[in-house]
C-alpha cells in the first residue's frame, strides 16, 4: 500500500492545497494562455504556487495539470505536448516538496460531453486520460487526483485509465455536486449515492467532492457520503458564493471560517481536507493551525 | 392545428429528435407558418425545458437531447423562414471575460440559446474586452453576453461596457451578464443592460432583448 493510503488508514488527517488558477494569474499567467503550458514555458510560476501552499503547511500539493488531458490541451493546439506538460507538472511540485509532501496528480474534466448527449467518444476519452496519467506516473506522482467531475461516466473513464496504466497507484476521485430538492446531484444528473457506488466499484481509494457552493453544503455532502460508502473521504471546498460588499466582490468564507468549520468535516469522517476556488495559502495556513491543535 | 404545435413542444421536451422533425414537416404540410412552428412549438417546448432544468426536475443530458431535437427542426425550418419571419432568431456574442477560465455556465447558456434558435457566437474563455466588441460589430450582433465565476474578473465586464460607450455603440449593442459572483444590483452597478440569474433566466431575458431589437 502507498504511504499516502497508509497515512489515511492510520487516521491521519491530510491537508491539501487551495485554488490554483487565480494564483497562476497573479504570478504571471497571461490572458489567453494555456495554464498548464506554463509547466514548460515558465516553470517558475507553478513552482512558486506549489511553494506557497507547501509553506502554508499542506501535506498534499497538486500538480498544474488540471486541464492537461490531450482533449483539453487540444483547445490550445497543445495536445502533442501532453506527456511533456504532465511530466513537468509533477516534477515541478516534486522538486519543491521532496519527500515532505505528497504530489497530487490533478486530472480534471476533458471539456467534452460524452455521446449520445455530446460528441465525446468514450474510447478516445479513456485513451486520452491514459496518456495523461501515464506521464504523471512516469514522473513519480504519489496520487492520481480525478477532480471537479460532473459526469460519473467520465470520472469512471478516468478511473479506468488510472487503473489500467498504474494498478497500484492511489486514486482519489472527486465529483462536484449541486444541492437540489431531491438531494445532491451532479449537473449531469448522477446522484451522490450512484457516484459513491460507481467510483467505489471501479476501484477508487478515496472519494469525495471539490468546488461546490461553500462549506456548509460540503459538510452535508460529507455526511451523506459517509452513509453510503466505507471509503475514506476527501472534501476540498470553495470559499462560498461571492458576495457584493460596497461594490467589491468577496468570497464570504474567510480563512477563519475554514479554520472553524474544518472540525465539522473531520467529525463527519473526512480524511483529506483542502480548498478550491476562492481559497488561498492563508486559508490553508488557517486550517493547518486547527489541525495541529486537534 | 394548435394540437400539432403542442405535440411538437411535448416531443421536444422529451428529446425525441426524429419525432420532432417529423411533426415539424407535418405542420408545414398542413400550412402552419414556420414562425408559429418555431415560436409556439419549438421555443415553447424549450422554454419548459429551461424551467425544469432550473428547478432541478431534469438534468443537463435531457437539456442536450432537447437542444439536439430543436437544432434538427430549426435547420429544416430556416430556409423557409423569410426575413420578416425571423424576429426571434437574433445573434449574440458570448464568452467568459478576461481573467477567468471557468466556462461551464457560459457553455450551458450557449447550448440553451442555440436550442431556442438564437445564433450564438461563442468566443470561449479569457476573452479580452475589445474582442467582445469587435466581434459584435463585425458579426452585426445586437447583444453581448458575458460570464464570470471569479470575483476578480467581473471588472472586465465593466471594461466591455465602457468600450461600447466610448465607441457610441451602447445603444445598438446591448449587454447581459451572469455568473456566480453577480447579482442584479451588482450588474446594474457595472452598467450592464440586463442580468440573468441562471441559464433558464438567460434564455428568457436574451429572447426578450432580441425580440425588442
């Protein structure tokens, strides 16, 4: 078993990082530029982001590979660079953290909608994820992080891809849910229970949710997931829906709120906690303090 | 006659593309006007789909199937619609504003608008302000739709609106904005002509603006 999974099994709460895109922009990602291409053109930028989150106390740091599937890179005409971009993405983080944190190989949605609703071909999609994941594995990634998925079938293809190129690699699979009157569903209409069951039977080691509509909903999601799955859970919440304060938009959930509410997530049985849109290294630092005081 | 239109609407809601096309052809054979088929059949059905999606009664796959059925029928109707019969098929330029890479909501609005027969020019994400305006001018689109998820990128919406004013285009090209960080009040602070709270609302408001033009 990977030491990542052993840590979780031993009851350790792991802290992952926060938002990536907004920091990349702050540090120099130009408008219209492919965020993952920075891994090759200006590796110092993703390196600085990894360092900020590492210094904030994260145990798990994601690679800048969210949109580095060939399907997504093709939008920038960069699909022929899939391998290089993913290898560099993982190596950059690895160089920053050494053996002191785990590298999360981020694998986001393909941007395509699967047939028959869209034109995404499932075989092609799985092969694409295999290419991406194989590259991350070759660069010694610690965990494959399938994230922000809104279609269970697509998440399953990514999961299958991970299992076929690296059967022993730890895989974390995260869906993004909406709160509906009927309970939590993805936008594609997959219920939370169906997602949990599907991901578990396809071999996910850890399941959970990222992004979303703030911490309170995420706590509910964690409680619901615990009822239907015995797998370890991960929750990486965004900082709520932005609100208008005197003409400025701010994310309502400050680092202090994260520091306070993270205990509810842990009480709900969550093993990996972290942030998403609207969170910063300060958020991660605040959660670290809470975790260290428990 | 009206029954046929109601059937078109109903089958469209079910996403039965072949049936919708068949019924559309049948309606034409029975001398119903293409305009009525579009408005009282297809668009009426798509409006219900939009509302059900907003209320979580159905999910995105259902919307996509209905949109597909709509597209097939509209493609068949298009050559038959003479210019004066086209009041509802307007043109909109959409995109996620500069500084923002989140495009799920914008894509959804695009799908739904195409579904009701609006011509959608999608500029993608991280779209520079000038590009919105230049494209609208070049394509003679009367409406620009802007989306954002990040708080930090909403000022770019204001920038687009400012450019329209500077170039004296603000009367001929209207703006509508949407996205998680926005509210009607904030949209009006930005100077936008309209605000949509979700994809279904966007469809309703865009249709209204394009009808008025």
